[in-house]
């Protein structure tokens, strides 16, 4: 392709745009949002559901660690991290409460949030000490 070829540059730009859009689609296609169903452990699969009121789909173990999915701790729920999750977005509280506790005297934990960590007004994130 010649450097000053406008048709070649336009084709390259269209191809680059196509690749970017395809990549974004593939990320979105593999992404789910899971809502806490009550207080409990982060790693308990039945503590999460794709429907805020239950009746949807529980995650599989890989959903907790693949970095693609969103997790929402609903108001009034306390979720303690008992594994090392890797999530895309993490929301603590959906309005006025909700608690995320990371770590405990029994073990240190690492949580990876690849995009946004949102803590609602009145919600809290507790980081426990590890001795």
C-alpha cells in the first residue's frame, strides 16, 4: 500500500474500527451481571443470581475469577470474600446499604476489580486485618 493512497488509508481505518467493535462485542457477549441473594460468602455460587430477586441463573466457578462479570451486593446483604475473585465491575449496595468484607484473621484475600468499584452511600467495604 502506498503512503499517500487515500483509498488504502480508508480501508485500514475501516478494518481497525471493525476489529475494535468486534473486540467490544466479544467482551460484552461473555459478560453477565450477578446479584447477591443474601448475606454469605463470595465464593458460594448459590449466593449469586442473574435476577435480583432470584430465579435466574447462578454463576459457575469460572465466573468468579475470569474478570468478565459484574457483581452487585444488594442492600442489606453482607458478603465476605473467601476466595480471590477477579471481576469486571463490583457494586456494593444498590441504594442505602450493603457490605463487602475482604480478608479475615483466617486468611488474606486479593480481589481484582478490572473496571469500577462502586460503593453506594451508606454501604461499606471492610478490610479485615490478617495476622
